[in-house]
C-alpha cells in the first residue's frame, strides 16, 4: 500500500503537495493573530475530481483534514493542527453566470470580489461583502456564513446561496439545494452554510446575484460622543429605515485609519463617526437620506457629509474596510472580537466596554456593524509583553461575558473556530451542544473534518463511543 | 389520546416518555395544517402544542420578537402592528395558525419573495427532539453564527426532527404606504414584458398575483417610492385601487401549504442520518413525509 503523500501526489501532482516545514510555514496561520498550528501536509487539488479523490484517499486512510480557502478567517477556523490541510485556492473558476436568472455557479476558491467583477457587466453584484472581500473566497464565505457591512439590508451568505455540491468526509458527493415554496425535505443547505468546514468540502456553489441599486447615498456623520453615535444608530433602525449599511467607528479606529495609507478623511477630533449608506430606487431615496440626517442631528451629530461622487464614496469605504489592517500600524498584535448585542443596548454596552478597557489599561478600537448590533471591539497590543497580553485576554473575556449576559451572542460573522470555542458552553446548554455534535455526525460520522473546532468535543454525548479517527 | 403540555419542560418529559415507550406522536396545535398530516400513522397519540402560547419578549427598537410556538400569527401581528412593525410572514392559510406550525412547515406567503421566507426570518428557537432533549438554537439577535445551524435544520422539517416550543423572529417596519391595485394587463403593446421588467426592477412590488383574470399588485415603501411604482402600474393596463385586505382573503382561501408530498425527503442517505440523530425511534409525525414506518 502506498503512503498518503505519494497517493495524494498521484492525484494532484507532486508539486501540489507540500510536506517540508519551510513550505508549510505560510499555512501555519490564518488571519487570526496569535495562533500557529502546523499542518502535517498540505494538498492543493485543482479540479472537482481531484478534490473528491483527495477526500476519498483521506477517508480510506482515516486521516483528518481541514479545508482552507484564502486563510482570511478571523476565528482560527482554517488552522490545521498536525492534520492534512486541503487548500482550495486553485479551484477558482467561475463556471457560469446567468444574468437573466441572476445567479452564478462558482468553484469554492473564487475570490469574493472577482465574482462581483464578473457580474458587473450585467449590472449585478454578489451582495455579501466581508471586509476581506478582495482576498477571501466564496468557499470560505459559505463555511463561515460570512457577513459584511451591506448584510444589514441584503442579508448574510446564507440568504445568497442557492445550492452547493459537497463532498462529504466519507467520500459521497451530495447536492444541497435551497428549499423553495413547493420543495419539501430538510434544509441541509441551511445547515451546511456556516458549518465552518466541519461538514465536508464544497465543490461548487450556486449564488444569487443582486441587481446594482439605481442610486446610492453615502454619508459620514460625526459625533462628539460614542454614546450619541450609538444612540443615532439604534434610532435609525428603530425608525424603520433600512440602510444598506450602518457602520460605527470610534476615535481609536479613526486615528488608526487616518494615520495609515488608508486615510479616508475622517475627522480626527471626532469621538465617533457613523458611515451610513442608503440605496435602492431613486424614487424615495432622498427622503430616506433626509430622515437619516434628521435623526443624526437630533442625536447630536456635529456634521453630516454626503459623498458627492463615486471616488469620495470609495474613499469613505476604504477607511472602514481597511480599518483592521490599519490597526497593524498601532501594535504588532490585534485581538478581534465579533459579539452581537440587541441594537437598543448598543450605547450602554459600549460604555461598559470603555470601562473595561480603562480598567485593564488597554486600547479598545471599536469598528463595527452598528445596524445589526454586531460589535468588533478590537485591541492592538504587543503580544510579546506577557503582562499586556494577560490584560488584553482578561478584558476580552469580560467583554464577551458582558455581551452574553445582555442577551447577545459570541460571533456574528467570523465563526467560532478555535478562538471562541471556549465560550460555547457559556452560550449554550449541554443538550444544545450535543445536538450540534449530532448534526455534525450526520455529515461526518467519523469526525475527521476540521476536528477540534466549533463545539468542544467533550460536549458530544457519544464522543468516546465513536470510532476515534483524529490522527 | 391527546396530551397538551403547558410548558416546554413538560413537553420534553412527554416526548422522553414517548421515546422510551416507542409511542408515535402526531404533533398539532391549532389544526390549521391538519389536512397535510393525513399521512401520519393513524395510531399516533396527539401531542397538542397550542398550550405553549404567548409572547415572551418584544423590544420594538430591536425589531425582534420571541414567542412560544403556540402563539398565533394573528397575535404576533396585533402586537407588532401597534408599533408599526410586522413579522412579514403573511403565510398562506391566514393568520389563525401558530408561529410554530408556520415555521415547522416553512409556509411561504405572497410577500415571501420580497420580504423573506421563514428560513430567512427565524433567528433562533427552542425545540424538543425525538429523544426528549430540550435544545436551544440560535439566539435573539439578528446576526449569529455561533455553532451549527439547528434553526435552519428545524424550519421546514414538519415536526419530524423536533417539536418547536419557542421561536425568535426578525421583524421589519411596515411600509409607510401599502396599497394594492387590480390591473387588467393589456393584451398587446408589450405590457407583459413591462410587467416582468417592473417585477424585477428597482420599484418591484411587495407581491403580485393573478386573480380572476386580473393581476393584483401590492406596492409598499415610502410615499415617493410608491408614487413612482404607481405610475408604472398605470402603464400596464386599466388599474383600479383595491382594498389591501384582499390579500388576507386570498391567503385564507388558498389551500396551501400543500404538505410534504410523497417525495424523497427522507430518501437520501444524508437526510436519513439526520433523522436518526434527532428522532432515532421515528416517533415524531411518522409517515408525514410519505416515508415508510415500521
């Protein structure tokens, strides 16, 4: 019997199998700072048939694996700890675009923004827009049920995936389809989207494409207190306006952005800014703009700027989308959070987060999807300073406990992965975690896909009884 | 025999008991979907969820609502419309059915295309699986990727994986203007093509339906948006204003939901494995998917 590396090389070609430590170095991280895991080997299939053959070979060898797209995830979901890493970045063909049906079929390695680029000639785009959209892949987006600023109005990945072909860890290929009005059967596609690589490997995805809006109005409202900005965000949503995006950046974030190459012209003396975009039909659009401006003023906005052209709009957005990157200038490490809280509690929770930050003497930079209540309190810090690192981790834990206690959740779009697995038992009772394990077992009875992620394995009732195959 | 639990814990105890004794159960609430459960094993004991009723939490500013599964769609509608909001399910069959049944059957309605189907509106739930385990999924916030998505799994599973006891849903503001037109679409002159263009365009209506030889068009949005939509509608043919309550009448007389057909819903190996994980003894609505039961 041939050994696994040889068998995999026979499938994908020797140059698409990496085994040497120096070659694997780049795959030891994803975009979550502070975690390093060395895969046992990495394999890069280039076609659908190769992906299936690789998964079947791993099945025969009873070897665990981690699927990986561009490695832009922020929860450590794509880290492979001494197991096989299946890199899907060669699977980057856009198989078809159907302008009349407003859909496209793509391979999992297609980059999010490439899909929108392919749809642009038809006046269409792919709506979910994570900040990493210029690098992240559709396969990764499906695995994480990725969001983005415009998900406030347009919905998350789940709402835009129409079908997927998946090779299950046992080697079977299944077709999962979004249930329609007249279709019965379990919503296994809904269960698959957001399963963080624990249910199988995506072979192709059929996505919905969204018509470009007739008009877009992008505004920047600046506030002298975070509390006012948060109240304005809550008030806009409560007033029944559904902006395309409603983002909040606080002073720390504004400073980081304005000091970087991504400077967007945000007012450096503001305590917080709201980046608000309304879009849709031209008819009625300016009424929404007026309503948003009125609410911002009522909540104490100092100034409200409206982007006058596409260039200014892009610049305003660049600061937001590159904010995480801009924080790289501030300190070598960055702790990233993704909690979601009820929208009406934004202002008091931000005040509590500021208290926690002050007490732990850390620098919290808030940049987040205020319209959904999806917080990203990020902390740039020096991980080589053990005292500072300990304070950052203590603060992060306190913030997470706070958000859970206020009726929120631990992750809105980044996924649980490795980073937040410790909070799952705080959020869900044991029977719920066991039920999640059972759903995973239906897809992956041997538990070989992305082991050790999402749900703590000791929470699975029959963990010990299951065939142990986590080599 | 009928059991009518008053709490989720009591319901969980009953299912645990049924699991232990291998008692088959027919899950019902208001009976709105009874026709669809004709295929359920005739000897099944009735488990009536209608006692689990009432809104648990509704914060209008959050645009979310949590209610027990036996709460009717009408009750949710009354509570939310007091704040100018709605859970835009507007399911076929009317508003007398329960929230639990609407989501368990994933019943759509005339506005589902524009405002979201049940799978898009559910943000969390509590349910009891076929072993009697009381399980929480999702949460009460609008964006949530913590853990595997049991909520999506249960929506549309027709009570065969678990009995929903509580639901959290996303709400929306009601459109400022909500009006309906009855249009006699012109036979020629490209009116049909323009109608299609309108349906797909930026001024798309909330709902559109053929009715007694005319086309009903429901427009919703702010005043300027609806005014612009109305102008297009008037170019499609003779248009008469119509009482918006017509949609309720249409929903009530429509026989939908049709119920799960004798389909392959449980035929594929993956669905079979899911079923075994959540209802290993096949006691929940056995036969409803047209599947064989021993």
